[in-house]
C-alpha cells in the first residue's frame, strides 16, 4: 500500500511538474506577446518583484520550498487577476480585434495558473498551511501613475509569473519524498512558531 | 570722440523713449504680472494690470537654459471692469518638461516706445532637483491621427540618456534642461487599443527609465440613427458606428440619446426609450470630438412588429390547413397588419401574403396531400409600411392522405407471349400517402374476367405472360394498373398489350445526340389516337433491361430524351409507338449513343494465316457492350518495335478480314483496331512467322537442278572439246610393254616382294624357274629413282605422280624395256600395303595369267606380304588372318592374282577383303588383254575407267565374265563408271 501510495504521490507530483513546465512555457509566450504589443525592450525591467515571497534557498527543506512556491503562485494569481481587470477597463482590450492572440494566451495562463495552484496545494500535505501561504499579499500596489506605469506593472506581473512557474518546475520534482514527512515537520514548526512567536515560515511570509 | 558721444545719446534716447507716453508721458512697467499654467492644455495664462487697449511685448524663456522660446508683441485690452490683461500661450512642449519664465513690457500705440520689463514670472517644471525620479510627459494624451506631439523625458538624477523611442522608432532628442530631453513625433498613425508607447531608455538604469502612452485616434463618426417601435408605445433607436475611432476603454465613445446617457450592448449600437417622442438626437463623444445624429418620425410610420407567438395549425386537411398565432401586445389587436406566411416543404418554399387588422388567423390552401410543411409568419404595418417584423418560430405539420395519382404504365414485350408490365414509381407527391402496393390486372377485351396480381410498392414491374386465345392472337389483352396507399386507391391506368417487335439493328437507324440527349421526331400516325410513347433502353441490356419511356400527347411528333441515366458509350434503342385502340404500334426505331467513345475492348478472335506470300487476317467484332460507339471500320497496322504502320483502313465495319500480300519470309505482327467516331481501340495484335511455302520450295529445287544440269552439260561439253587433253592428262596412251627377254616361253612365277615402307617391290622372274631371266628384285628407293631415270621413254614425264608404273604386259609382246621393271603408283601401293608411300614396281609380269602357277616362296624381308604372295598371288592388303588363310591356300592349285575390285584402301586393309574363294589369288593377268583390242586377250577397254585405280586399272578391272559370276554386286558401279573411258576412248 505504501508503495502504491508513493506511486500515486509520484504520479501526482509528475503531473504538477508537467503543469508547471507547461505553464512556464505559456507564460513566457504571454510575456513575448506583451512585449511585442507594447514595443517593450527585450531586456527585463528592473525593480523589485511584485510577489513578496523570497526565493527558495538551497538550505531550505524541500517542503518549505514547495510552500514558498505555492505561496508565490498564489500571489501571482491575485496579481494577474487584478492586472486583467485593469487592462480591460483602462485599455478596452476586449474590443480590440488585433489583441485576440494576446487575450487568448492571457486566458490560458490565468486558467493554468489556477490549476497549478490547485496542484501544488495537493503537494502540501493535505493543504495544511495553504491558507497562511496564500494569505501572503503581494508587495506592490497598483500604480497610480499613467497608463504607462500600469503597463510596466502588468509587465512585471507577467515576469513574476514566468519566474515563479519556472521555480515551480524546478522545485516540484523533488517534492514527494520530502512531502511525506514534511507536513508534520511544518506543522511542528508552525506550532513551535506560535509558541515562540517566530518560525522560519512566518519569517519567510 | 564725437561719434561715440552721439551713440551714447542715441542709446539713452532709446532707453528713455518706452517710458514715454504717446503724448510724451513715460510708459509704465506692467504691474502685478501673474502666471498660471494649465498642464493638460499645456498653456500658460499670464495676467497683469493694464488700463486700456495697448501693446505689450512678451518674452518666454526656458528658465534653466534661459532660452527664449517666445518673443512677440501683442495687442491686448483690459477687461472693462477689472483692468487686468489676460494672455494665454499654449506650449508645444509639455509644461512639466522644464521651468518656464515670462516677462512683459508695455509698448506705445505707435509701437515706438516701450516700458521697462516686468520681473520674470516662473513656473517650475518637473525637472527640479527635488524631483529625482525619471518622468515622461505628456502621459495618456489622446490626439488626432496625423497630428504632432512633443514628448519630454526627464531623466532621474544621475541617469544618462541612451535613446527615446516612439513605438519602436528611435527619435532624435533635444535637450531642454539638465535632465530633460524632448522629441517630436509628427503624422502620428492610429494607435492600438492600449495606446502607443514612447520609451525613454537610460544607460545606467536597467534600460527602461520611463515612458508614456499616447492614444491616437479619430473623433466619433456614428451615423444612421433610426428609431422604431415594436410595442406601439416605446422606441428602440439604432445607428451605425461609422469610422472606428481606434479609441477604446476609458477613451471610448460615450453616447447620450435625447440628452440621456445610453450604454449600448457590447458590439451593437442600440438604445431604448420608454416612450415614443417623435424627435431623437444621439450624441456620440470621445476625447477627440462630438457628433450628433438625429431622427424624426411619428410612431405609426415606425412600426416594427414583434414576432407572432403561439403559432399553430388548428385544422389540417389533405389540401388545406389553417394557421393561427397570437400577439404579445394588446395594441396589435386593432392595428392594420399585413403578414407573410412562409410555407416550405422538401426544400421548396412559397410565400403567402395576408392582411387585416390584428391579423392572427389565415387559411393555407393548395397544399399537397400527406406532405410535411414548415411554416412561419411575420407581419408589418399595413398602412405606412415601415418594414417586416421578425419571423415567428417555425412549426411543422403534415396534411392528410388523398387518392394517389394514376401511375404511368408501359408494357415491353420480350417475346410473342411474354413481357413486362412497367410503371414509373409514384413520387411521394403523387402517392398522396404512404404507398402500400400496386395492383396489376390482366384481362381480355373480348372475354370477361380478370387476373389480379398485387405487387409490393417497392417494385416497378410485373412479369406478363399471355395466353393465346382461341384464334391464337394475344393482341387484345388489356392490362390495368392501380396504386394503393394506406387509405386510397388510384384510378386505373390501362394499356393494350403491344406486339413483340424484336430489336433488329438496321443500317441507317442511327440517331445522333445533342447536348446529352436525343431529339426524336417521327411522322405523324393517323392511328395514334391516344398519342405516342417514346421508349428507350440499353441495347445490350439483354434480359435485365431498364426500360424508360415518355408519353407524348397526340399531335406532337417529336420529343427530347434527356435523362441523367443516359450514359456515354452505351447504345440505346429508341422506339416510337403510336397508341390506339388496337394497342401500341411501333412507328420507328433508332439506335444511338449519347456520346460515342473508343471501344473498350479490341476485336476478338484475331487470327492470321499464311497463304503463300500473303497473310490473311480475320477477326470478330467486339461485344456490343464494349464497342461504346458505332464501329465505323477497322485499321490494320503492321506493328514494328516502336511504331505502327498503317496497312489498311477498312471503312466497312462488316468486313472482318484482310489479306496482306507479297510478304517476305520472316515474323510479322499485325494489329487490328476498330474505330468509332471517338477513335480507335487499344488494338488486338497477332504475330505470324512466314515459312517457305511448297511451291517456292519446288521452284527452288527446280532451279537448283537446272543449274546443276547446266553445269554438268557445260563440263561435259568442255571435256568433250578438250577430250584430247583430258585423255592425255588422265588416260594417256600406255605404250605396249616391250620385254627384253624371252617372256613368252618362260613360265616363271611372278614373284612379288613388297618391300618395307618406301621400298620398291621388284617383280622378277624366279631365278629358280629361269635363272637366265632377270628376276624380281627388291630395289631401294635410290635404285628406284635410278631405274626411273633410266626408264626414260617409258615414263610419262608429264604425269609422274599418276603414272609411276609401267603398265607392261609381260608376255609375248614384251616391249623388253629396261629390265621389265613395273612400278605401281603410290596410291595404289599404299592401298595394298598399308603404307602410304609404298610403291610397287612390277617387273616381268607374265603374259599368260591363266597359266600362272603358284609362286614359290622367295626369301623376303617383309614376311606378311610375302606370305600372301606366296599363297595366292599379290595380296598387299592381307591381314594376319588372311595371311594365315592364304597360307592355308598355298596347297591349293595356283590361282590368278587378283585385287578385289581394285578398291584397296590403305586405311582399311580389310575393306574389300575377298573371301577365300574370291581372292583365290590376285589375277590381273586373267583380265589382261593385249593393248590392242584386236587380240583376244587384249586389253579390255571397259576396265580402263575402273575407279579402283586410274593408274592400275588394267590390273584391277576384272574380266567381264568373271565379274558377272564373282562380283555381281560391283557390276553396277563398274557399269556406271565404264562410260567415261568409253567416252574418252572414242574418237571424234
């Protein structure tokens, strides 16, 4: 049974990894379309990442890495949803026939991001900690400047989606072996954190 | 010095003059100069105190570089009450780009005098040091397509400009302050929905310093406002977009209808109004402009009825039905309406028009029985028709069944007493219900009673078999046909059974086609009281014929046969019958093709047969099905390796053989191709190898014989003319032997002693018998040569090889030549001795052979031959057994020495080996005769040509009598060859 469970977990993880890789490719494509439409330079725009989740460091346990990825993807989803609303409101993209491909790709990324979020939640040991993880808010607020600032903001959001989907595709393959034990450890850490008032996770978030 | 003084004075005058009024009083410096700015409008608003209409000089600077960008004199008047002058200036460059300073001075009416400048009034730009961030202006500006816009990029502190791009195009910047650069884009094209980006890229920050978006589009251009009413109360106004503004989102067009905002559904241009107002104004507005469009009409002229609801068929009959519907609004009940009913069945649709106040019920007529219809309805205003309203939902209904139509029947006779009753299947529109069966009735016009047969509805024929009546005629048989559907039976159709007319292909009966059909015409028949029937079918169909026909009314004598079933390359038989009380009568029959094609199959049974030097070809025509056209003839080809050579073109298709004459021996391939109007078939090929025929063989043999005969005659004639030479060459006169001794008295035994190879046998007299005579001695070749040379006159010097012996007769007429030595030629000796080069020399041959006694043994070197000689005479061929036999015969009485047949072959020593009796001894002497034919034992002329040996014939030719008795078998050969010497010996 254990073996069967491990196999099932492995298969589930495999699907998550494939989904992350696919979404990464889709988001890269979306970024290309966006840059093409806005005539943005090919080099990345500097500045802080909008997703307020630190990059997983090698010394972190795998379970925590998965949690970080899951949290970041959740923020990406929130940012992307908001960007879509603003983009449609301010620019009226839905009425532009020349934006069909971009809009289609945007829809794909949005939906797949939701699927990946669901998938990574499954790797988080019965979803423990996901509430706290998703609750993390993005660092950046909506721009209050002109439309160009909004465009740069959306650009950064897509950049973050690309970054974190890539991170997910690299992190998730190592998730199952850790995940079997990691949830309890995470729970302990969390409980310990509550007692001590500082845990790694809380620090991360 | 003086000039310098004048110059200073002039300058002082100029400086003092503006301060002087027209009347000479000094001009005052503008007071309370104020400066305001409108960033969106990029305008500076300047105010100052002024008393009356006057002129002012105004200067505007870019503060940081103190660059004058405006310097003009303007005429202004103060407000009547305020005493303040206002002046606006619109900048091309956004005012945020850098700080601007302005100053004003007064100018006199004559514009010759000015006041002093006011103090600078400055408005700060966004490039002040306290604003360290990078910025770009203007932001989110909306401009008209084709206009020009100037942008400025304010770099962040410490940044260095790399480039400014408009969309993707690199612009040329102009520096207007320490951190601010401007670019201007002219003739801007329409932007996309998200605007056109202007990017400012810096070196030392990750490229993108800042940017701005600009929206380039058009003002609204909506048109065609039309307001209608559906419920006879409210209004719905619609219009068209016109040229797209290219502005979307917040910059998109906003609409108001009669001053009230309306928001059309996405993708449409439509707004509703609760009450009809008669006059309508639509305002379309976007950042670039406003457009108003109007419409005006009374409600009655703008009625657009709604779709009828609750459409149903309350009554259904076979050929009519009623259609009913209801209106959503009660106001329709009295409103005059005109309605269209769309009735569709089997892909065909008809439109019926009805009208009336509050119309909601109509009668549908002329319907097909048992037909399914789809029906829908729409209406419009009967008075002041505006346009048709919306279609109702379509409903379907089916009419009732009715009596089927009378089926179209025809009878085709296969023989005198059998045929098929054929009818065309009733179309659904003709069956008027689900067809159940057909009923075929067969009866006689003269007799009562009918036979009835039910045929399933799926069949279109029924076999017909006639039973001869009393008079043996079947022409009065009447056939009736009825069609039955589930509820009704059709009226019967009747036809008298026609006679049987076999389909005979008659020359000249062809009918040509035109545009995929046959145009058939015929002579009118007085008997065709019921019209005509044109029948056609596939000629090659056999018993499984699909017959089609068409009935032609009386008075019409032509018809066109055109059907999708007609196929190219298929022969059709087309018959015209006249219908009368006596039944159908055949009037005409033709054959034709819709389109002729090349035969699908070559001629059959192609055979080739040789007759002397001719080849006769015969073939059979292809089956009718494969002809696919009227065969117009045949082409005969000689098939070579790479080409066909036309030999004959037979234009008579009945000719199916052809003879090719005067052909040489060899192999030929002939191809026969039938051709139609469309061309030739693939051809059938036959190969034949011409052999020498008997007459030719006989002829050749005769020629050969004649040639041979001629040659022989020529040779004979030649030999005859040259007989002297021939005789001399081949049969020279042999001199008579002349013996030196007394040969006549002596009876010595001829002792032949063959020498070994190349030895010479010398025949000598037995010294014992007569020592005084010279005996036969063995001579060496040297001796022989010597003797030959000595013989001189006895040897034919011309033919030494052939005449190397002396045909001497040793006897009384011995010529007594040189020692009586006789030499045998080489070939003769070789035959006898077995050695190819043995020469036998006869010396001292006895003259009376019959009296020869067996020779006594003489010492010899060659044991065999000697033994033979000792036994029975000369036996050079004798083998060992023969020698033994001869030895046994030594005790027998002496016999003549004889060379059997003279055919002595060195290679076959036993050939011709005589039996003991036959070669009882070589007895040439017995046959010898004197050279003179006058003597009794003279030389026999007939033996001269003995094939035994030309050189020794006189020795070998046997005596005639002996020949007859001993060797009858060889007589024939002797006889056949004896004519030559006779011929040669005869004198001319």
